[in-house]
C-alpha cells in the first residue's frame, strides 16, 4: 500500500482545500479495510478503475474492467464508516475545509447530494476528467498538485454566507460546548435561520455539526499529544461534562470505547488524518 498527503501550493486555494491525498495498492486480489471517523473536513474521492457499493455504514471498492473514473463525496458523517478496498486500486482525495467545497459549486451542496447511502458525486466529472487522467498518469507529486491546483482555481466562485462562515469560525476557534441558542446569538441570527443555512450548505443540522466538531477536536488533540493525557483531563479540556460523557459520545460515534479507539488508530500522511485499519 502507498499513501501520501500533499498541501495545495496555491495561497488562494489554502482557504478552501485542506490537503490532497493519494492512496493505492498494486497487488492483485487482496483487500484493505479502513475505519474512518466523523470530521468537519470532508472529501471528494476519485477512484481509477474501481467502483463503490454502499451500505448504511460501509462501502466496498471493487475493480472494474473498463477504464473509468468514479467520484464520491464523503460529506459530514455522523458515525464511523468502514471502507473495504479490493486491490489493485488507485484513488485520489481532495479534502476540503468545512465550507471549502461550496466555493467550487454553483448550487447549494444539499441539492447535489444523494439522500440514499450511495455517495456518488458527479458534479465535477465532465470538467475534471482530463485533469484526472493526467494526475493518475504521472508519478511526480509536484506535477499532480500543479494540475489539481490549476483545475480548482478555474472553478472558484464567489460563494459567501457571512452568518454561516462566522458560526463555523466561532466553533473552530473555541473548545466551548455551545448550545444552538448560544451560537445563534453570537451570530446575531435566529436558530431557525442558522439551522436552515447549515442544512443548505453543509447538509447537516447545527447540533450535528457541533457534535462532530467537538469529537474531532478532542480526537485530534489526543492523537497529537507527545504523552497522552488521562481521559478525564481530555473530557474537561473539551467541555464534556465528565469522563463518562466523553466515553459515551465516543462510543456512539466510533463504535468502540476511547481506550480501544486510541490504541488502534494510525496516522496517515503529514496531516491530522487518523484512521484505523480495522478494529
């Protein structure tokens, strides 16, 4: 298996794109299983010569005979997902910041996403195809990034929602566990208006986003500690009521208790990308 992450070189795109990642396996007739967890960073994944099928909390990538490229959008998942990939496979990921993808769309995100388990996302397919062919045909990572940067620069639009952007920034900068009413007041708007904006442009409710953000901030923080803290300290650092609440929330989101989760988690690439290779 080969895995690499790279940052965009563009100072303009850094506002919207967190990183690109490249993941492949060349051996025939093997499989790899990854467990990944809710994140406010969300990605489009493009597979070369593989197609995904989906269940409620899983997906399977199987090799296709035709020379196709299939695109999928992860969205803001509320619980863990299991991804099984049958080799050989070759995939590219574009990881967007919370509202990043909206700056490349001409329609609200919620109108472009399937309401079923199927995560297929064909919005960019026609315009990005020639770029993707070149990206998969080169082994030079600098060239890959240049190609992707050039494409996304041409797709930038003037998306702006100051209320929603303010809410996302408030959540990002604080470990406070906000209530929906408190966040709405800080953004000088009503709960109804703010919730409508979250659903329209992030395809989730405010409460769902707050839960994902709190989990992901505490999860990343623990993973990056040189010497792990006690779980009770982690709970208080991120405003869980106590260790029991943290453990319950983590178990609801990840399917396992925090100790088992942290024991099996691996870092992929040079960014805050933490997956489990099966638990």
